[in-house]
């Protein structure tokens, strides 16, 4: 998967942003698999106009039969969609540091490999507490589109909001993205501050919002 890749000082692969247009819609990996199963027998060349994202529990896309260990099958599914937001492998605060670095490594390498196989790619960005800043932004091009998820604990849980906002502002300082895609709610003051800086914030509702008919956040 790493053939031809270049690496950061911390050995994180560089993952080019190959998407040139914003997604019209986002679907999760679970939704993508269901769409693939429904359509593939009738039309082996079907196309679905949405980017696939991985803002779901890790066990739903990682593991012995997940996208990392069965990447060939993942590619078969993902080829039918407009593009991919790179996997959101978890970097929980209580994880040992090597596991956090490995999760970051896998995010970038999976994205790099999919891009090399013709998939339009937008980088997901995930950070932890401030000690992760030395590597968690590695491998992502500056002045590009990036994506983040707000469907978990951050920043919805007030106890974790400061950590989320600190990482968000650090990400903007380091990567200088012109557009941030948000999967989940962007109804937080931190995003208003970024809009005031001229950064384009594009929010897509998460599965819970859609299930309760809440529409775009």
C-alpha cells in the first residue's frame, strides 16, 4: 500500500487531496455497503453521488474483515462512490501513544492507497490532547479541503469542548484549510470564528439527525 509514498519526520505517509469538488452528500461505510449490495447485481458499473465517510464506531469498519485487513474488498465497494473521506481510526485520549500514532498512520496510508487507485480523496483530521499535535496533522496538504466529525463526544460534551476547540484552532494554524467539511453539527461558536476568518464551513447532518428528521445542522 505504501509503494511510492513519501513520509513525514514521524513516518506518517503523505496523503494528497485528490478531490477537486465538494461532496453533494456523505454516507457512512455501513450505508455504502448497503447501497453496494442493493445495486451491484443489477448494474456492475453503477455510480452513487456521495462521498463515503467513517464517522462511526471503529468495530463497524475495522477488524479482521474491515477495510484495513481486507482493503481489496473495500476498494471494490468504494469505487462506486464519488469519493472518500479518509478513515477515522480512533485516537482515544487514554490510548498509549504508539496506538494513536498508528491510527494516524493508517488514516493517511489508506487514503494515499485509495487515491493511487483512482478514488477522489479528502483527508479526515483527528487530534487528541495537545501532545498529539506533533504528528496528528502530518501528511495532509496545506491550503486544501479537510474533514472532521462532531458526532461523537466532541464538542457536544461540554467537558471535552475545550480540547476539541484547541485542536481545531491548531489544525487551522498548521494546515490553513480553505474549506472544512463537518459531519455532524457545526452549531458551535468555534466554527463561527473560523467563518469570520474566511474559511468555508460545510456541514452535513449525521445519521442521528437524519433519523429524527432534523435536517442540516
